[in-house]
């Protein structure tokens, strides 16, 4: 506004000078002497840059480069945190190694250092670690350490289980398999195959030996042996792991039992509950799913007369649990090194839908020693299931694909996740029917 008023004043002065005495009205505007406006004009020009003087230009200040914390610094923060009901310092000692944490990307180190500053316990620290890195402490240890026996999957940790499966070539379901074209898609219906393949981890019970060698165990009524290549049936169904802890995995002796493990290895199918010695048989097998480490332990006490040899320090065999000491030690180890522990056990009374006292006793012991999911097999029929202290216990899933009879069976689907107080295991059973050498969902089978 100051500039506008100054121009108006100049115009007014010019008019006054032109219309008043002292100048000839006829004098040409071109010869008239212009008014003395320089001082005013200069005043205007000197007033305009006021804004520039009030806001002088400054050089931008570059942001400070944050200091990247070392793995040892992060380790020190984590080691200072107290144990929780869910996690103990002793369980993650390997993860808190400075060299292991140094392998994290710099951005994750910075985020961890900031997030862990106000952390109050190990469970909270585990949750923050998983949120930032994508993995729990246990899973990260295996990933960076290349732990043997660990497989990696994508997904939300849906665990699927079936009951007994027999791949003996001279047994009823496999005879039908060969008559129908030796194509498992003719024996397991499409929707059921899709469910098995889509699960993050699928487990079946391999109730036979896979070998061309050996002789049947003496005085045993039923002995089952299939060709080694039959292991491909598991892999074609999307099965990730099978249990060998049952009363038929050793039906044709030591060499055939060793061949079974070799055949599964060749088919890319993990196994648990058996080994070349007791240490291997007791060992859990684990998977990384949804950033968590999930461990499987398998054992058997299915026989009234013990005809299936258990592994020893010097001999191969299955993992027996007639006495609880070894199975509880195996569960303790798994619980200390994994986020979720699954116990898949061969137990109960054959052809009985009733849960016996031994199953009830062991179920309580398994839960006390860290089992988060308990799935049973062996009775060849369905038995009840329940939730005990948040742990799903499925006592028997019956025969999944075992003979030619018409029987009800089921698959169990368990979605596992971590909470501040432990593990959440959301379990559901889906009704299936085995009939005429074919197994499918009840709706697919017209049931």
C-alpha cells in the first residue's frame, strides 16, 4: 500500500504544476521540464527489499548420520532383560551372541536399538525382534546358523495332521492303488489333496517300512513293507514330514528300517521319531513358518508285547516312550529351542474309541514339559479330542489311508501363533471317509 500511495502523490504534484502559474499552458509536454521525482522513486526502491533483509538466505544443515549399534551393544541390551514366563535367557543364549546380531542389516540394528531401549522383558523383546526382523529369536538362530533338520516355509503356520498311512504293496489300499493306475490322485480326492498341499506343514504317520530288503519280524501277525519309491507318494501329496515312531516301521528288520529313512530322504520328506541311534531318534525336527520355529517330537508306546525295537546308543530303531524319562527330556529340549512344540505320539488301545489311563497321564506330562499341540495315532479309529490348558489334544485321528474298509477318519488343522503368555493353537477337525481305497472329505464322498 505504501508504494501505491507514493505514485498517487507524484501524479497529483504533476497536475498541480501543470495547472498553476509559472508554466505556459501552450508549452509542449515534450519541452516541459519533468518534475523532480528521483528522491521519491529512490525512496520506493529502497523500501521494497525489506522482506529480503528480514529473511536472509542460509545454507541447509545436513542431517547427522546415526551411529550404527554393534551386535555386542544389542546383545548387552537383550542380556540385561529379565526372564519371562514364556522365554528365558538360557533359551536364547546363542541368539544374543554379538557376532550373530552383527549379521543384521544396519536399518534393523538401528530400529532394534531404539525399540529395545524401553523394553521390560524377554517376551516383549522377542515380539519386537520378530516385528523388525521377521523372525523370533529361535528362528533367527537357525536361519543364521544353518541348523540341520530345519526347513523353511511361507505362510501363517497352519499345521495339518492325518492318521495312519500304509504304503505296503501287498496291502489292500495299495493293491487298489495299483489297480487304479498307480496314481495317488485316484485315491485321495482333489479337495483333500489341495488342503494337504496348501498347509504350511503337513504330517502323516508312515506305518510301514520302505525297502526291498529284510525278512518279516517273527511271530508278528501283520508286517508291512513297500517299495522305496513309494516314498514319492508322500511328496506328491505335499507331505512335509512323517512319523516313524510306530509299531510297523521296523517290521522287516534293521536294514529295511535304514532303507526307509534313505527312501524318505531321497523323496525330500523329513521324518521324526526314528534314527540310527537314540540321539537321532529323540531329536526333534523343525520348520520355520510365519517367522516362528516349530519343532516336532514323535514317540511310541503302542505295543502290549514289545516287538518293535527302540533305538539305543549303538543301534537304530524308533523312539519309545514306555518310560517317560526320554520323551520328557526330548520335549524339554524342544521347548527350550523352539517357539512351538508338537508331540505326535503312537498310543492308545487298538479299535477302541475310548481314551485310556496311559493317554491321560502322558497328556498331562507332555503339557507340563512344553507341548503346545498333541496329536495321536494307532487305535485305527477316531477318538475324542479336547483343549487342555490351551493345548489341543487329539487322541486318535484313525486310519487316513490304510486299507479298503469304509471308516470315518479326519484331518486336524491347527493354526498356531505367539501371544504374550505363550502359544495360541486354534484347532479344528474336518470329517473324512476312507472307502474302497479312496479317502476324501465326507462331502466329497457323499457322506
